[in-house]
C-alpha cells in the first residue's frame, strides 16, 4: 500500500515537472524553426551592411571605453545566425546547411576583422582601454556564458511568438567585441591581442553551436533522410569530421581556460595572503603563462621588503598549488630600471578600484546592519501619542502613560522572550477593577502576547 502511494507521488511529481518544463507549448513547427534559422545565416545585402555598421559602432565603443555603445552594437549584430545554423545542421544531419553556415560565418568574420582593422588604423585614439583588454583573454565564465546563452537563444528561436531573448543572448555572449579587438591587434601589430580575441570568439562560437545541437536533439527534430545510402554515409562522415575538427581544439582550449582560471585564482590568493607587508603597497600584479611555466610579477612601492621575507613567501608557493611558478617582486623605481608606465598606471587604477570596491562592500554591510537594527527598533516602538489619547478618553484619571516592548532573558528555558511593559501614573486613586480593565485594554491594544502593567 505504501509502495503504491510512493509511486503515485512520483508520477504526480513527474507530471508537475513535465507541465512546468514542457518545451512543446508555444513551439513553432520544425519547418518554420529551420526556415527562421536559415534566414539569419545569409550575409548579403542588408545583413552585410548592418554587420559593417555594427562593427564600426562596437569599435568606437571599445576605443572610447563605453559599455553602453558596445551593448548597442551587439544588439544590432547579426552574428548569431550562422553559429546557430552550424549547431542546427549537425543536429538534423544537414551537411549543406553546415557548409552554408561555415561559409557565411567565415565571410562575417573576415569582413568584421577588416572593418575593425581599418577603423583602428584611422582613429587617433590608440590606447587599449579596459573594455578592449577584457576581450583578449577568455575565462571559464565566458565558456559558461556562451553555453547557457546559446541554450536560451535556441529555445527562444523555437517559439511562435517573437521574443527579446535573442538580443539578450547577443549581449551576454559578446560575439562582436572580440572580433573588433582582433582588428585592434592587427592595426597595432599586437598579435597577442589578435590571437587572444580570436580565441575568445572561437570558444563562444563553439559552445553556442553545441547548445543549439543539444536543444535540437532534446526536442527530437527529424534528421534529414537520404534516398542514396552511400550519400548518407558520406554526409555522416563529413559531419563527424567537421565536429571533430571543431570540438577537439575547443575541448583542449576549454581545459586550458579552466586550468588558467584556477592558477590565476591561486596566484591572487597567494599575493593577497603572503605579500601583504607593513608600510608597503602592491601597485600592480601580473600573471604570465610562458609555455608550461607560470610567472607572477608584483610591483611594490613603500618600505623595501627584506629578501629573507620574500624568500619565505616563495617557499609557500606549493601551498597554493604553484610549485613550479616563478615569483618576481619589483620594489620601487631604481635608476636605470625599465618600467612599463602604461602597465604601472593600469595596475594603480586596478588596485584603487579593488580597494574602493572593498570599502564600498564594508560600507554596504554597515548600512545593512544599521537598517536591520533600525527596523528592529521600529518594531519595538508604539505610537504612544495615539495610545495615550485613547487611554485618556477611556480612563480619565491617567496622568502619565508609557508603553515599551522589551527583551527579557528567561533563564529557566534559556531563551530570550519579548515582553511589553506598560507604565501608568494616576492623578487620583483607582479601584482594582479599573486597573484590571486598563491592563486588559493595553494588552489588547498593543497586541502583546506577554504584558506587564506597572502602576505608580
């Protein structure tokens, strides 16, 4: 009997989950979905001009360090189309769709890089701002954003109704800024920026395509059928080859990103915990990945730190899983030493930003504490003027009245109780009946579970 009851509960729970997470509701037909995705793949005419204009806007945004301008460019960017087309093509076994998507994605990437390169060659502003630098090195969070953004995008694309999800996905996954950053790298001759930005774009594209494939298979789209078995085998082999060529490098890259993210986190913890010396300030910190070796560079100003203390700090590197890392600590600016002024300036700004962020967090905590204490204090107060007027109307001989909620320690039960205390002073003697009436009225008026009346 108990087993049957448990089975019914499981079935009911499954039905509730199915009802809540059902993707069939408001779903467009497969033909309509595929047709809509195909429309966004082609880069010619309007799409091409919109892409060029969006690239110019994004490049200007990166150049002047304006997040709002960059977001605006991403909203009008049509780059998502061919990337989703690749995932859809793999999901429905359509090699022609995959080829068309790759071809158009290649055209879009080439035009984007050429456009942004031309802009950065012509612009008088040549400094790399923070918005641009953020697109030179992908992190594990970029992978997650691309994956979940792609999932949201393809789910929205399968709906009958028009949704604002696609523009949101375009902003979140940020496909366009890396291509503009790659153009900046070419224009300034900085190949590390170029390859880093392309690295980020490739990772984003692969995981958006992967997300599209997952949803297409989850929703059981019909695969393309071939009348010629030999043709079908050839197409399947081609798709597998394309998938392997794309996925294997992306898996290696994703692993490297995860590894790099963990190393950077450990290095930051090491710097924060072990290089915190009195009368000395860390101005900039840089973590370099040269081949298989990690190099941690720290620039400090203030009182010089003794070599023995730095050596002790180096010995603690294995504790942070940085056994093979090299630590380089630069102190002050000695005569003849070469200092990267731009890197130093960026480090100072970064340190100031970090410290201001910590100060703001502490202030936010203090404000929250004060607000909670104020709320608690407010809860313990009564509108004494209003209660006094009502009490005086009912009991004319009252001369003074006070009502206050207090906390009392109950030692017997080892807990704190809430007690409402009323204090009354009469102008003339009153009977015991009047006192009891006043006690009951005040208890009811203050809605107190525990009430004590003190009469003077």
